[in-house]
C-alpha cells in the first residue's frame, strides 16, 4: 500500500488541519514530537538471554543502556544510532530486536499465555510476533499472516534469528482466512497512515487519498478479526497513527457489532493524547512514537 506521492519537510496543510481540529492545545506537543530525534530502543529476546546480560555485553562495546521504567527488557541506548547495535554479536545472534517503545506495548497488553491460540494478522517484519512468542515463553501457538512475498520472507528471517521456531507463518492475506478458524487472542496492528511516526527531519508522506484507503482496509480487517475471535477472547487493535478519523472509526464499528471494550491501562509515565474512553493514544515525544491502542472482547 503506497503512501501517495506527496513528500513534505513540513506538515501538509490537510494533516495540520485534522490534528488541530482533534487535539487543539495538544497540537504543539504533537508537532514537537514530530521534530524530536528519538534514541534507539531495543527489546531483549528473553528466549535467548536476559536484560542484564545484554546490558553488560553492550557496555563492552561502549554502548550504554537503561531500561524503560515499565519493562525491564525494553532498553534505551544512549548516544548511538541503529548501525552500532546492528554491528554487535548480540544482534547477529538474535538476542536483541530493534523496536520502538510504543510498538512493544501491544504484545504486553495482550499477555500471551502458554497454550493459547494467537493470531498476528499483519505480522511482518515480526517485531510484535517475536515479542508475543517470548512473552509466552515460546509456548503460545502463534499464527502469523503476511500477504506480501518479500515482507513474508523478512518475517521468516526474523523469526528464525530470534529463535521463534514454533510460529506458523502464512503467506496469505488475513482477510482470506477461513471464518471457521477461531483464536483465543488476536493482534491486529493495522496498516495506517503512520502519522504517529512522522519525522520532520526525514520528510512526510501523506495524502487524503491514502487516509481514505487506510480506513477502508482497517474496517475490513477489524470486521474479519471479530469473526475469527473466540467468544471471550481478546482482540488488540493498534495503529501507529494519531488520527481520530482512523482510530475513532474502529470504536464506532465495535459499538455497532456489539463487541465489548476492555479498558487499556498504560503506565503513568507514558505520554497520552485525548482519545475515546477505554482506549489509549500515545503522544509522540522525545522517547515515544505516536500510537493508538484499543482492546475488545465478544460474548
């Protein structure tokens, strides 16, 4: 799915208008977050090692890290860029995974348990899939869907390197899964406009047409997820967008279908934007990308 042709080093006017309309006095905070250069963050792969062992080995390579307050395995690197970490043996051995702090939250909230049947609907490149696997101690039954061939190969590569050997990878559009399949838990990290990850320094791709296409696909994927969810199961829906048009439509769909919302509870230190009750929208800042999180069940 393309981002449209518009590349800008400032915020496109239509995007600014939408954000100002939704967030009012919070808009300057969002804009400041778009200008921030965040430190590199990584997740320790607990299937292979421990946070303490990783911190010690990185220190040998001159890389100092601290853990996020809410998750010991989330490390924040000081004063280095991605390449320095990618050149370490830890990276080659699959003992760390470079991942934004915000994107680590969906698997943590989903709380995968041994024996649970879990679906990751749009899995590539595999950061959240491998995190689900690690959080379950490698004992959840995870199915990971990715329709694009190249992205699916990247997913398989990352799963293998991280030692996530029991994940069932389907090179398939999740929309084409048989409705007879049922899962205890579903992660739908939906394709989106990416407005939470905007970087002024790198330029911005955004168009109203792309927003409309994202919203159509998100609605289809959400409806499909509800069909695949067991009664009493948990669906976590997330995007790396802060646009209410994208995220709010899902709340409205849930209400129409009778899905019940499970309140999202985030650690107090994570910056928040106003969002529909029971959901969480992370405000982009110097440490976090903008991110939307919501959870549902059906009875």
